[in-house]
């Protein structure tokens, strides 16, 4: 009888483990799928707004050979509104996202993520004015390959990366402070140093967040709170989206060819 109970308990444990593994795969697919949609929204918004912001019709806002800012371009990237466009996403991350995760439904969290990705795209419209389409595509491909490798390592490694996360987040804060200082110094050398450090920090965060997303799901899957798990998937998508986007932007400063 004891042997039968042991076999039954082992079978039940194996069934639960298989169920968690299947749920984890679906959860990770949702994370990566949501992140990918966010990246598409960002790219489309950046491309669309750059088309509205630049014209070949001569005016007083010349930015290159036969290239001029339109009134929309001037409003977004030269007028004081540029500061709102620059700092609104940071304000949302630090003050809005946490409240949305705590009080909002999973549908509201998803909508918040897609709105954030769109606003980021509008703010990134300048890359189509500064860099050639070929260098943007090339850098995106390099970033995608690096991101895939780092995320796969974070998912499969047995090493605990939680200690690395605190160190990297402190690095992000230092990076933000350095970037704010350099807004006024306008030092190209300092910007290159910031870019190099930024690539390393967000490469590490890609692996860290992937492992964190996996561990969070495994720890909560048995609770059966699907609403919370849905919101956790969108939160994970945001973390990976930010890491990918920052790696791309910092690499673009090295690999990008100016128009």
C-alpha cells in the first residue's frame, strides 16, 4: 500500500511538473510575442513621425543637405516639448507602471505597454533623420542576434543571476545621471564611454530579466492566479523591451552611419 501511494505521489508530482513546463513555454511565448509587438509599434511610430518631421522644402530649420524640419518636427524635437517627450517615458516607468501593475487589469497593463512603446517610437523618430536606413537595419540585426543569445543563456543557465541584478540596476541609475550631465557638457568622448558601458549593462540585464521572468512564473504557477500571471507576462515584456531598445540605441552610436 505504501508503495502504491509513493507511485501515485510521484505520478502526481510528474504531472504537475509537466503542466508547469507547458505553462512556462506559453508564458515565455507571450512575453516575447508582446515584446515583439511593442518593437513593431516603436519602429512604425518612429518611421511615420520622421516622415512628418522632415521636408525638402527650404525653411529656417535646416538639418542637412536639402533636409529641413517641418513645423511638427520643430515642435517635437526643438521646442520645449522635446523635454516632455524625453522625460515622459521615464516618469511613466518610475511612477505610472507600478501603480498600473498593482491596480489595473491585465488588459489595462497591456494597453499601457503598447502606449509606452508608441510614445518611445515618436521620441526615436530622430534616428531616421540622423542615421542611414542601412546602418539602422544592420544595427537592429546585430542587436537581435545578441539579444537572442543573451536571453537564451539567461533562460537555460543554472547559475543564479539575482545578485547581478542589483549591481546592474545601480549601473542604470549611474548611466542616467551621466547622460543627464552630458546633455549640458555635450562631450563626444563621454558619450562614447556611456554607450560602451550601456551596451554591457543592458546585455547583462537581458540575461537577468529572462531568468527572473522564468523563476517568477515557476514560483507562482501553482497558485492559479491567471490574471496576475498575465500582468507578469506584460511586465516581463517591458523589461526585455527596454533592454533590447537600449542595446540597440547604444550600439547605433558605434555602428550607425550619419546621413
